[in-house]
C-alpha cells in the first residue's frame, strides 16, 4: 500500500489535486478546516487553515503553504511561488489581521507542505527561515514533505481500523487490473463499498460521532479514488477512473441520504469537491477519446457487432451528457 501511495504522491502535479488531498487528510486527522484554497483570492500566503485541539479548550492553528515537487534553493527565494515571501506575509499580514478571533491566542504552526522533499541545497536557507519565524510570538515553521505525508495518509486514511484488509485488497486489485476496464471498475466499486460501509453504524453513539465516522469514510473513498486515478493515468487507461468517480459520487450521495447528512455544510463542501474531481476525470477522458468518437469507423473497430456498437455509443452519449451537465 505504501508503494501505491508513494506513486500517487509523486504524480500530483496540478494544484487542484494536492489542494483536494490536504483538507481530506486534515479532517481524518481530527482537524477542523477553517479555510480551503481559493483561486483568484488573495490569502496572504496561506492556502489552508485548520485547528486541532491539544488540551482542554486550547487549540493549535495550522497554517499551510502548499508547494509542488521538490524544494530547491531557487524555490525559497525567487519566482511567483517563492516560499520566503509567502512565509513572511503569513507571519505579518495573515497572523496579525486575518486569523479568526477564536484562534488569535493559539499556537500558530506554519507548515510548508509539498509532495516532494527539501533538497540539500535548500536546507540551510529553510533552517534560517525557521529561526526567523520562531522569533515571532507563538509561531513556528515546519516541513511536511512526502516522507511525512506517506505515513499520515496510511495511518489516518487507510488504517485497518477504518479500511479493513478487504478494502485495501480491492484498491490494489483495481490498480493491478487497469488493462481490463470492466474488471478494474468492478474492483474499484468493491473498494468504495468497503470504504463507505460503517460496521459501527447500528451501535450506540452520538450524532456527532456518527458524523465524524461518516466524513472520515468519505475522505478514505475520495483519496482512494485519487490514488486509483493517478495509476489510471500512468497506465494510459482513463475510463476506469471516470467510471469509478461516477460511482463514487452516486454512492456518497446515497449514503448522505441514508444517514441524513445531505444538508450538512461539511458534507456539501466535500461533495462539491467530488463533483469537481468528476468533471476533471471526464474532461481528461474525452480529451483522449474525442478523435475516436468523432470517427464512426474508429468506434466500430472497438465494437464490430452492431448491437455492441450501439451500446458503446449510448454509453458514450450518457457520459458526455453528464460531463455537459457538470
């Protein structure tokens, strides 16, 4: 599983992908997410803000600055996404004027989050920046790179208490059979079913506890799909990931209806992210297959029998209709 997750982290190149992972991971870790990444909105250097209870009524505030890939010396000091200016802006503007009132007195942990590593050439510069941040009252700076993210994802999103070995097996099997679209899709469907089935749902527990379990299982299913989609792209077969995301969206909505969370704000935000992921999966799929779909003879080569050919066309039209609705 760690090898599967490692490949997934390395494949994250676009902002939407890592931005979608972080809030899901934080929720599974027990954080309260106060702000998420927003395109075109000035956020004073901070991409995600969350808080975590430490003892009693005390909280720690986590201020995340997201960077993609390995962090070198140039990444610290130059370019539009330079880290040093973002950290300084976070320490001055964000911490002083934009923090929610409830977190003004909390310990503030600035976190540089990346799906890569801190290169040796940048280590001294990052250490100096860490000391600079530590000079500010109640502030610190740390790095969450791939070496830190992997065990966090494995522990909080794919731990065996939440996702039993059967679920992990189905996800690995779905990835292993990506050369066969139907088999891979069936395996992934079993993974989603396993992730969203709450064996403790019928047991006693507060409404808040049931909601936490539900949201954590949603996070597992969503991140599981993201892992599956990353491998689908690597293997050059995007159809299973598109099929899998359709099923994931339907199953999430069905579970929310069953447990009465359709009107819940947190679920609404998460479901909105899933619909964006579905739109992206369908967009990538149609970008790849559009030339074939526009040429009847090429489509016919996939389904030489007329009955099967019609079935393929109806399937493609249905998927295209969903894409246009999104």
